[in-house]
């Protein structure tokens, strides 16, 4: 190459390979490659993944306040979808953070659904009508991730019919569901859901119990409401509570293999954590952090139940009262082999072998 000068090896690659490379880039960067040469002019239209972030386009919040700049951004995104033509979209990631009226947002989501999108990742600011109704009737959608950036949360409006037969992973962050019928309709339409992530969600419902028969993984982080999730095949559970988000209930816990519980900024574990530690008597791994370590001592007014299959116990913080109960724990858990201390404030870090 030193004799022949610099050779453009990348441009000689097949279109399909170049499209895969561009699919891993933010859409704005992928579009910018069209000015490199005539060879690259239309390659970005072959990408299967679109990642649009208004922060990359505006750069600063002051630019987002310009009406002309906002219209330019909307024309850019409209042009991306128009030039994309009939090419399918595998994944769409939309990050619209600035608080301005964006009437084209539901149109972009609808366009991706019409192109058979499988993974939809939405991060939206104050856009109350951002979610089109067709999002709840998408036959191809396998992953849905919605994050609301507003302080009060996003009021999720669920239509009368929900049919998401391919959805296996659902992530809701900072959502509010206002009535029990909406909760039921939503989860009845997700019959093959295997992973559910609820972060800072509020369910203002009247003691609704939803059934998730195929659910394997559940993460509940700082949620609240009169909601109970019935998941007979649940294997992995993470539940983090802090006031005023004291959790939602989980029942039918006999299939659990791994349980992680964390309680922040309060001294008494809420009832939902008591119920989980009582029901997860077949778990092989148990992780307790911060004030949730108090679940070692008592469950309500009764001694902690026997965990006959427990092999590993991990503690994030131990107070002085915990140690006397910790010595009794192996008697209730005959299979317990290891206790791990990962974040002890007053005692040494280490690993204690229980069984010889």
C-alpha cells in the first residue's frame, strides 16, 4: 500500500456488509456518510436499525428552542423514513428529550410498525400523544422499551384491544396506568411475555391481579400501586423498594431460582417483601441489600421459613443485630454452602463457607 498510495478498502465491501456497519451507528452519522462519494450516497437507506437522538441534532438546549431548528429536525427525520423506502426496520430507537411540540413523533413510530419493526426503544419527554394506538396491535414487535422523561410520569393510555403476540420483553419506565381495566387488557394481550421490567411505575388501580403465565424474569424498581403479578413460571426476581414507592405484589413464587431484594431509606421492610421471602422457599440464590437484610430475622411476627434448596446467600449490609440470626440461618437451609458479604459497613468483607 505504501507504493500504491492509500486504497479505499471499505468502499469495496458488499452493500449488505456496509449496511450492517451503518446500522450500528447513530442515524445522523449514517446519513452523513452519504457525502463521502457516489458509492455511499444511498447506502444508509439499506440500514435495518434507526437510532435518532434529538440531542445529537440540536447539540444544546438553546438550539432546540428555535422554531426553525425544530422544523429542520422534523424534516430530517421525515426524509430518513421517506428515503428508507420499502426496506424493513429491525430496530427503532427514538430519543426525543427536549420539551417542544413534536406532532410527527407518532407518525415515525407508525412508519416503523408498518415496516415490521421488532425492537422499539422510546425515550420521550413531554409528548402526551406520542404513542399511536397501532403500537398495541403490532404483530412483529418482540421488545418494547418506553422511558418517560417527565417529572410526573407518562399516563399510558391503553386502547380497547391489545394484541402483541410476539412480544417477549417489556420495559416500562416512569409510567402511570390509571385504571385496572387498562392493566388487564394490556397484559392479556401479551400472552408470550417472558421478561418484564417495571421502573418507577405507578398503578393507581384497585387491587388488580394480572396473570403472566410465561413470565421468567421480573424486575420491579421503585414501583407502587395495588397490583399483584401472578407468574407461575417466574425464575428470576429483582425487587427494589424505597418510600413512597413500596412495591407491587408478586404471588405464586414456587418456581423462583434467584431472588434479589433491596430496601432503601426506611427501617421496616414493607409487606410485599415479607410475602416474597416467605413464598420463595425453593430459591437457590438469595440476595438481600440495605434494610432488606432485616428479612433475615423475621417475616412478620413469625420465624423465617425453611429454604430447603438455598445454596447461596448474599448480603449487602449487616447491622449488629443481624449476626446472631445469621448463625441460625444454616439450620433452616440445609443446602446452604456460601454466604457472601459485599457491602458490609462495620465488619470485614469476606466469604463464609458454611458446609465443610
